C-alpha cells in the first residue's frame, strides 16, 4: 500500500460540499477506504456526514474553514454499522450535536447522542439543504452484524452529490474507465431482505423511484468505492439498469420467506 494511497484527501464538489476520502484497513491488511463529508449550511454553520478522525492537512483545512471546528454544529452518522470513529470525533468536536441510529447509541454509549435518530423526520426537517432516503424492503439494522446493506442515503442537490455508505457501490472498472458506468448493489443485499413476501419488490421499487427523483446526481461519494463523477443522466440510467437486472432474483428470494 503506497503512502499516497493512504493519505487522506478532501475534494471540493461545489456549493458548500466537500467529500473527505480516508482509510479503513480491514483485517490489518487491506485498505478498503472510508469517507466523511463537510457540508456548509445556509446559516453559515457546518455539519459532518459520518464520523471519521481527521488528521494532517485535511484536518488543518477543515479547522480553517470552520472556525477551528467551532462552526461544526452537528455530526450525522448515517450507517448503523460504521461506529469505529464516533467516540474520537465526539472528543474532537465536543460542542457538536451527534446524531446516530439506535445501534450507534448501543455500541458507543460514551457519546452524548441526540434523542433524535439520524433517520428521523426531525433531523431531515432540521437540514433542508439535504435530502434523505432510507431503503425499503431491507433491514436498516440487520440482525446479522455482517450484513451492512442498510444505511441512510444523503443527497445534496446544490452540488449534485450523493453520499452513500455501502447500499450502492461503484464497480472497480468505473474508476479506471470513464466510458464504462455502473452501479452495484452491496454484496449482502439478498441477506438484508426483510422476512416479508414483498420485500424484494419494495426494495426495487424504492431504488427505481430514487433513480428518478435524484436523476441529477453527478458526484457519487461511496464509502468503500471512492468518489466517481457521472455524466449527465448517467446515474439514473446506471441505477435503473442494475435494478432491472437484479429485480427477478430479489423478488424471488423474498417470495420464499
């Protein structure tokens, strides 16, 4: 693993949205990547999407933009199973309100969590600069700790940036070949289906609706698949194609429950 690959980076995507690319070394060997995002609000304050420990030049840049961190008013932890950095980031920004899922509260009790869960309507109303969507048909917090398909997806319309942890991923070929676009569903999606006969259909219908509603997405920020820029209309087409291909298997799997 090269030093350049391990070095955290921050990407300005415009309109007050910065994607922070970081590292997550799994099993002490493979760096599968990690992310956070800094979002400037209409008030002039900021929020962070996800807890990721800021270091080096990226930390210095974020602190410089946010009045030494004092203007970061909240941290929204959007994936129930991404908890490694929560306690550290809470110490770094003790004045910020921390939002998470029920699992965050349970796994990291030392953090002073807001009573409002991150997926709640209350949080969505608090931050109109963002749009949120929670997948239907699959568990948000799966009973099996190895199933990470469920998360809260966040869209920042002003910068046309979609921020997603695990639920959707970009295949490796996209990162090296701008001609080939594609979107993968997380590898545990079938295992994440709820024990309901229409779960597969509900998931596919949700994703199809999302593709249409968020068709303007250009910047795809994936936790473990990197930052990829789609051409106009490419995101909608890629997601619709993937769901069309997966629908039969997902609906068949849930019909057997």
